[in-house]
C-alpha cells in the first residue's frame, strides 16, 4: 500500500529583489533590479502513512512552514512533487482542501467579529457538512474542548487559549483525513497546552486521522509524536523515532557528582582531569562536579568506579539528554552526529 | 470538489450575510460611511451641473444627456462595487498572508475574498446611483422600446463587468507586487474622470486608448450613445456599440482567468 502523504524531492525557491547599497541605492533599486534566489526548501522527501502522528521540526527559517504551505496547497512548489492520497495539493486544491484541516497557531481562521458558533456554522456550510453530522461533531467538540462557556461570544473577545480551541474545532468539524497543526500550542499557558495535547492525543488514538504537527515546543513532541522529521536549511536531517534521534545525536551523557568534605581537612576536594578517563569536566563548584562523557567510548561503571576510588562521594546521578538539548545541539552544530 | 453554480451562489449569500452582520456591529461607523458615500458621489454630479449651467453643452451633449451618461456609469459602478468591493483589499490580504486561509478551504478563493467583509460606504454609492439614475432616465431624451430596455439592463451589467475586469486585473498584481493601492487609485480615477463624460471631447487619441486598451468607453459612454441615439458621435461602428455589454463580459472572463493564473505567484509570509 502506498503512503497517504508522499513528498518527493520538494523544492521551493523565493526570488526577491536585492537592494543596491550606498548613495542613491534605493533609487537604483527602483530602476535596475538584481534578484536573489533563496532556496527555502531544498529537496525534501518523506512518506507518511494513514493514521500516523508526525512531528515536523526545525529551527526558525528551516523551511518548515514552507513545506506545510506546499502540502496544504497555499504555495506552488518550484520543483518536486507532493501527493496527498494521490492528489496534487496545488493543482487539485479544492479536492485536497475538502479532506484536510489546518490550524495555524499564529493566524485564526474564525470570523473575528461574529460569535464562535457562527464560524462553526459557516465552516459547516463551506464544507457541505450534513446537518446531522454537523450537530454530532459540534456536540463532540463542545464537550471535548470545553467550548460551552464561550461559544456565543464574538471571537475577538476570546482569550488565546479559547480561540485556539475554537480554531481546532473549526478545522476538524468536517472530519478531515489529514490535519496539519502549525504551532498549535504557541503562546498558551501550561493548562491550555496540556488540554491541547490531550485533544491531539485522543484524536490520533482513534487511528482515522493523520496528523502533521509542527512546533517549537519539544515537550509537545516528546509526549505526542512517535515519529519526528527534523529539517534545517531546507533539508531533512533526521526521520525516525524520538529514541533514535537521541541515540544518534545525543551521544554524550553527564555524570553529576556531589562530593563530601574531606574528613581530616574539612575541605571539599576538586575532581582532577586525570581521574575521569578522558571525559570532560564541564563545571565544578560548591562540591558538585559535572562530567560529560561519550557513552560509546567510556563505560559509565568505570567512570563511577574511578571517581568513587579517588574522592569522597556523597551522591551520584546520570543525566540523560532531553530532546531539547539534542535539538539545540543539532541546530547549533549542524547535522554530523 | 467542484461545486454547482447554484450551491456557490447560496454560499455567497450565506457568507455575505455573515460579513454584513459583522459590520453592522459597529453602528457609528456604519452610518458615517453611508453618509460619506452619498456626499462623495453626489459631489461629482453637482460638478457637472455647475459646468453645464455655464455652458449649454459638452461636445454637443446637453445637461440631461451628460447626466444620463454620468448616472449610467455610476449605476454600473455600483453594480460592480457592491458584490466585489473587497477586491480592493486583496493586496493587504496578500501582504499580511491572510490570503492563506482562503486557499485552505474547498471554495473559490475570489468568492472568499469578496465575502470577507462588507464596506458600508458602498451603500452610499448605491443610494446616489439609483436616485440620480431615476432622475436622469426621466429627463433623458430616449425613445424607450423593449429592446432598449433590455439593452439598458445588459449594458449596466456589462459596464460593471468592464470596470470590474480592470480592477480585478490590477488586484491580480498583488500576488507579485504586494502593493497595488496606487494602481487602483489611478484606474478608479481614469474610470471616474473619463468614463463619466462624452469621451469624444477628449480627442481622438484618448478616445482610441480608452476604447481599445482600457474598456472605459464600454462602461457608459457607448451604451449611453446607443440609448440616446447618438451613435453618430462614436468612433466604433453601431453594431459594435450594440455589442458593448458582450465586450464587458469578455473582459471580465479574461481578467478572471488571468487572476487565477497569477495566484501561483502567491508566496504567503514567513511564518
């Protein structure tokens, strides 16, 4: 069976005017044009099966939004192909749009000056949802997202969290096959974030909805996404599960040693570089030493034994890398594992 | 998902009514804008009246002839502007990336643009146009026949299409150039200044340009000449003059195709 979403060698170039510099530069820009081509997406390929929940990650300007905009039919690709259940999102835009739902955290799709309920009614009309299905869906969303207390208020009076819930409901009222969530938790408080995550989790669990989630909040990803696709500079850096990402990129762990004061002198000793088997001592203050080591090169039990033998140790702990640290490293240092 | 026309029309009404409800929420603005529309459009005809109280005729057209032409153009303008006024806001929608939303739904993007908001000052345009046309049509020297009445209806629709086509073409530039305000301003003024008077007074070259490169002549000047029995003044043949509405519709068809084609240059925004 072929994948529901297949993206193959996708490229998007933006051409923009490069201004002349110096005296009369803006005047010259008006008359003689120089263009600068920026390749926002540079040969991205991946496939997503029906029912998957995939996190699409990347730093600002990595090409995330541009990929999503090509998958949703907003912008036309410069090269490569996108197929969503066999449809070209740009050429067959209306058909593709009918089976997808999109939420942009930064931009509402609701009717600003009208009560939230009106937006639902209009969306229902646009997608041609039958009255019976509409009633059922709406009831479910009001219940699931707790919309009851503000559904009759104009959208402009809603809080960000309320508006996001409204946006999600509006995007899914017609039971789309594919849902794109672009930064759905941006700007939300802890409670609202959690509510959103629970909703996404439950929607995905039923297995009928394929979800592509882009986010900057890696807690979203750790909790929700079995699979992540990481891109930077318009290219896919990693495509696989979160554990694999950590195993590939997070090769270092940290041993945190709490040292006890020396019994005779009362002073807390310092860990010497000679005793850590070639690992790196990251910091050492107030009796706490942080030792960073490469797990494949230095066995943790040897390191602990060495430290234990040479120093009075009060407590030891090993810090596993979190996704945040991994991604930060990849963003700052590039793609070499 | 290709919708039948009837379904699109009913969706158009649903969305337009919603936009109207949103707008009437701001009542003060509503009243102010209606009054503004009336004053603006009314001042134009007052100007014609002032001119013609000094001179008997413009290019052999009497005041009642010019008033007929003037209000015919106003009527065509109103017929275009009522459903399509939001086309003027397209560059803003494109610049701010709000056009994204219209591409996400299985509904014609242009239909969503025009139902995005209702501008209340256009109600002023409509009131002025209908009132003035009511006066002008009784004062004008037209031998009414069923054929001429039918032609009048088609001419108003065709004139609306002709002006609309040019505005739509300008708005299509938004997808590439992001700012089209000045181009809209220019086009509006060309239609207002040249379209409201007997075009032959501006000379042969101008008449030719405003007939064959921009369809200003076909909005009101050509149809008014037909109805007033003044086709002799025209630079186009009487047959073509009777076909003026069709020319408007052709322009609109071509403009719409180009508009859709230009959509591929939409680049959205950074986020």
